[in-house]
């Protein structure tokens, strides 16, 4: 079949390179452009694509210059999640032709408002991020545990003085990380490189470095603040004799005292049981109970490190200490890391118009669905209808009522045809 001189052509491609090329400042789809400009030569009235999960329609503005494509239409609203439209608000030129946006779904205002969900809902939608986020925060401040000189903060008489001492301690800890530490400095530099690489390459290297650096600085500052708050909490408990009052195993010591008092062993059965199990009988109970007394382990080990230094403790004790610190610090830090990362995505998508894929895929929005139907009339005119649903159904059960109340048909009825 040969395209006639007066025929009109619809070009359908998998992605809207007119938007993506403008966004990424690239030139792709050269074969399609060659077909449209050199062979069709103005006969392409409509170009359609999906891939971007929203709806946008642009029409060429009247001009004396030749127009290769009259209408540009994107409808990928059947995708797994939603893509923003406000990121592409400033698109207006393609192949030398000026275009005007006739429709956008969701609207630019709605799209910008949806991005706010990254601050409010990021952790709820992406709870798996807690696993790696809490671990990264612990690596950032690993070298800062324990903080032995916090008395000056607690001895301040005014809240302004405490805040000033707190801030100066944070600054000193930040300098210590890059000047003396090993684990925390390597973790910070690794995170900095990863953050720089995460920023889209459409920006200049300088802007990528600034955005990535500020992102890492926010996380590092938050991790240091949480570390210092946690250390201050332990210090206050120690000073008020709530922790570190009876060694590493106070719960086990209490258990043994209650056992000897209420369950005497005149036959020496417990001693023989300890010999038969090669010491496993009391050891298992001892260390199992210590797992339920993590704050005491942290406090006692912290005091020993501050008095005698890190080298005075065995490797097993240090492993137990850092494991205890990690458990509490991970719980403490996970809400903050999600909040900061979600805020980063919100700022980037609304201020810099970057991370449009990451910022909206993280929200997993199943609404704003639509489909496009084309109707060619007998006279050759083309009608295009796009039907949209703002909110999709949840918990949908397909079937028809048969045989009384509460029973569903085994096979679903086909939907009625749309005229």
C-alpha cells in the first residue's frame, strides 16, 4: 500500500521523544524524524506515544513555516504508577515547530501538589528503605561512639547555652569524621559519590556537586544530631543511676538470686547440669537475658571505654557494644532518613524539575488512569476521545450475582462495548 499525496498519517512510537529529548537535551529517534520530515513531508497529522504515565496533548501554533507534525499526544496512564506533568510545562518546540499544550492530566497544579506526598508518605510507601537507610546512618557515625565528654552540655544553666554547646559539639564531631576517623569518613565519602551520581546528568557538574553535597550534608548532620541525642540520653540515665549500676548482666544476676532463694538445690543438680552441658546451661540463659537488657550493656561498656580506652576491651565485648548501639540507633534514625530523602525528592521535582521518575514511582500512585480511542469518520476526519478516571477502584471483585445473595459467578461477564 502506498501513501497518497492527500493522505494523512498517524505515527505511533513507544516513547515520546519530543518530550524526552527536550528534557534530557538529547536527539533520539532520528529514523522516525527522517521518515516524517523527508518522506511524509507534512502528511503526519498525529504522533502518539506512551511510556510516560500521564496524558499530554500539544498542537502546533499557526505559522508560515512548514509543520511536519500537527498534533503530539502522550497517553501512558495505563502504567503501574503516575508520572508528573509539571516537569514538562515549558516544552514548546519540536522539529522547528512551536507547540502549545492543549491538555495535561493531571493538571500542572495537581501534579505539583502530588509531589508533596514524598514528604508525608515516603516511609509508608517505601518501608523497605528503612533497612538500608538506618544502616547508612549508623556507618556515618560509627566512629563517633561513644561520646565521653558531654558534661559541658548538661552543666549549662540556660537552654540557649545548651543549644550552643550542642551545636559546637556537632561541629567538632563533623571535623573529627573527616580529620581522624576511618569508617565514618569512608562512609561519608562513599555516600557523597553515590549522591553525586544519583543527580541526573542533565544538570551541569557544578550543580550536581552542589545538590549532591547538600543532600549528603543534610543526612550527615541529621545522623550526628541523632547520635548526640542518643548519647545524651544514656549519659543522663547514668548520672541519675538508672543505668550502669550493677555490671553487664543485672537481669541474670537477679534471676540467679531469685533462683537460689526460692528454688534451693541441695542435691547439686544445677552444678552437675552445668558440667554435663560444658557450661552451656547457664551461659545460654545469661546471654539470652542480656539481649533484653541492651541499654545496660551499652551504658556499662560506654563507661569502660571512656575510662580505660577502646583497647582495654576484648573484641567480643566491642562487637556486643556496637551491636547494641546499632539496634537502638537504627530504630531512632529510620524515620528521619526517610523524611530527609522524601524532602529531597520533593524539592528536586518541584524546584529543579529533576528526578521525575524516582519522585513519582516512590509514591506508587494507582490513580489518574485513562485511555484514548480514535474514530475515523466516513469522510476521513479523525476524532480522538480520551476517557479518564481520577481514582481507580480498590479491592475490586469481578463477577455477577447468580443463584441468590452472596454468590458469585465462576466466570466474569464481559464489559459492554463503548459505542
